[in-house]
C-alpha cells in the first residue's frame, strides 16, 4: 500500500482502538500524542524500503535495513511489534504509554493493509512464510484508491464519534 493509505489506516486504527478498549478521552496532549504515534507507526514498517515516504526521510537507516533484511521482513513482523511494546521500559517520560500504544496500533494497521497486497508480509520473520489475505490488491491500483477512500470515510465517522457526537 502507499503512504497515504497507511496514514489514514493509522488514524482509523487509532480510533478503533479507543472505541474497542472503551477508554474515555484523555487529556488533549495524550490524545494527540497517541494519534500522532499511531500515524507514525502506520509508516514505520516501510523503513525497510528506501523509496517509501519514511525511507526517503531516513535514507541511511532505510538503506541499511533494506540491505540487511530486505523489504517486508523484520519491520513487517512480530519483532517490530515486540520492540515497540517494550518501548516504555526503555524510555521514561510523560507520554511513553501513549507513544508505545499508538506506535503498536499504527504498525498493526500497516501490517493488515500490506497483508491485503499481492506480496503479503513475513509476519513470522525470520521464517520465510508470507501471509496474505485471500482477497488482495496491487499497491497503487485503483482498488487501493477505493480502499483508501473507504478507510477515510470510516476514520472520519469514528473520529466524530469519539470526539464530537457519540453515535452508538
């Protein structure tokens, strides 16, 4: 999937997480930190691709990861999720839980979306098993654009529900 699809997927996943966990809205700073981390997390797995949006911003790191592990391997696996879940143990600052949870939610949204592409992901890396949904699309296709539009609508409805008008 392309970065715009992942970005909106991160917003939608953040809203879904808040609704499913039934957590009341926290302070504005915590809410923005969580959603910002979810958006960043939605882009993070593509550090392994030097041509991706985040890969272009972190060229040296991206090229190193790409040459060492390849595309859609370690950064698209359980290892990435585990590392991000352990973040609060390594950092000690005011918003570490909001950051860690948001990053994990965003990364999971990324993995779900990439599992809906023809290439799939290596969720169990280093095992060379690729996971892909039975229905999938090609990155950058018209189908992806339609999926992104549906996710955008979903994200907008969920954000309105969370922060403006409770719908259900």
